[in-house]
């Protein structure tokens, strides 16, 4: 660990060392350092998408893995996410200008009766980091709000989140309404939240239960690729 | 039976004592109230065993812990599980079904203290609930596990969508009310106190003890 006399000057580091240091800074939730690192890489001519994927998403993957393995806990993940958000804030306006790949569009929200949004916000951020466009409906969403947003946004994916065992059954209400309207198969439906599991996801008719934000991103990528393959196959 | 300390009830629970024929297997957070009801009603045939209350913060561990305790409970004519669903997603209900035992109806202790019907009717989705036990143990169950002692700046992330702390009081205790009020202030939330007494817990235990 560096002491005060041995302070690291980010701008003096090589690209490789700077990215490695940004991984450490993300892990430690150091928002200002992450913002500084992003700005340095931009000044060095790194494309915004490269910074996002290699420095930020790469660092958050380590955070996510250590959370999954019980090495990091929620407070540390939130601090890391806050730091990443700082970096994303700089990159986001630049990503659109620089032709970053578009993976698909997700409408996401916490279900009716539930006001918990920490997990949902992490998923939103990581999905954006992976190149998805995210429309975040916030908390306490009734079925109508999901359905309106899916149609209005021409989304590919619906993400639903719940923290409470009392509210998670509402996900089925939404999926059943989609079935009634004949639109269920038009969307990839991903669900998540602490009390859920794979069995629940299957039982309510979701496409997948996602244990954490990283799994949500990987699952979304797989389903989007599969959907594109199906469309190509039927063209 | 002497009332055990909150620290013991939080971390280790309470071993059954006495020669009763009915065992109440409960969350440690309910020990004081259940022991009071046992004393009040003279239920000498009822023994109390508690699982560590801190399982409240890890609901996925409650049903396995309850199952181990049920396996170890010997010599009782009947066992009653003094838990509501408590975030187990039906796992406790499933356990009770398999073992042929009864439990408390409702989603969690807030609901049965408040009275299930009233609780559901109120629909306070933006309320953060405290009971007597949780008001006493706020730091252990809320403040420290969420890292707010180390990172108070996370408060808004955790509680920004909440509007108020509702303290469901089992007893009239002015000092505890002030403690609960102070906890609400630390969370940056409004404060409301509702006296519930034992709520539906009393009726549930009456059925268990009958």
C-alpha cells in the first residue's frame, strides 16, 4: 500500500499501469481518482468505448466477482459503483458521438409495491457499460407502466426487479399481461432481486433469472445474439 | 426463565429449557415478547427455543436453521414455529408443510405485530419498520451491516426512497421511543410510533399453547 510520501501520480503512469491503478481505485470506490483516470485516458486519445470497457467495466467485473464470492459486501460494491458512475458521467455524452456499438434497448424497473432500487441501478449501469441503451422506470411500477414503456421505447428487453418476497409475485402479473396482449415473445424478460431464484424465474415465465448485474449483462448479450440469429434465420 | 440478553438472542439464540410438551421455535427477536406471554398466561407446558435473531439479515439461512433445530428437538408433543415468512420466499411454509407444524401467518413480524389485516390495508411501501427489538438493536441490524458507520454517505442510496420510520411498539417505553426516534433522524426519515402490543402474536401463541 502506498503511503503519503509515495503518492501515485496517475498522469505519470503508463496506459497499462493506469488501467491497473483504475481497477484498484474502482475497487476502493475512489470516484475522483476514477474521473481523473478517465480524463487522462481521453487526453491520451483512447476512444470512450475502450475506456468504458477496458478500464471501468473490467474493474467492475473484479468487484462483481468478489461480491459473488463473499469477499466484498454491499457497501463496498455501492462505493465502487459510485466511482464507476463518475467515470460513466464523463464518457456517456461522448459514447453517442463516437459510434459506440449498440447492443439493444432495455426497459427496467422495480415492481409495484417495492421501492428498492440498488440492484436495479447496478444492473442499469452495467448494462449501459456493456453498450445497451437503458430506460429506467424507477420504482413501484404498475403493469401498465411497463407495457407502455416497452411499446413506446421499442425495447428488446424487459428487466424487472424486486427485493421483497411480498412484491416479487407481481412480476408474474406483468408477464401474464404481456401474454394476454400477445406480446410476451416480442421481448426478452429478465428478472432479478435478492429473494428470487432460477426456479421462480422459470415458474413465472421469465426468460431468465439473473443473480447479479454481471450475470444480467451476460444473459442479455446471449439472448440478444440468439434473437438476432433467429431473425437472420427466418429472413 | 430469565430474559436473555439481546446480544445472546442476536448471535446465538436461546436453547430450550424446562420440561414442556410444546416447543415454540422462534426468532430471537421475539424472545422477550414470547417469554412475557408464557409468563402472563402461565403456560408451564410451553418451552421456548430461539434461533439467532441476526438471521433476519440473511433470510435464506432461516429455513435451513429451523430445519436443523426441528431435527434436534426431541420429546415434544408439538412444535410451533414462531416465524412469519420473514423473507424466506415460502421456504418456512414449505418446511412446516413437510413437518406438519404450524407457523404465524403473514410476511414478517411487522405485519403480525401491527395485525395482518391492518398492515396489509395500510400498504405503507415507503415505511421502514422497527419493533422494540429492532429499535434496541438498530446499530447491529441496520446501521453497521449496511456500512453506514463507515460510509454515512451511502444513506441516501439505501433510504432515499423511504419516507418514514414506523416504530411498532410492543411496550410503552419512553426511552426506547426516543431511541427509535433518533434512529429515524439518523436515516433522515420522518418518525411515527404505533403501539401494537403483541398484535397477532398473542393469538397465534394461544393456538400453539392450547
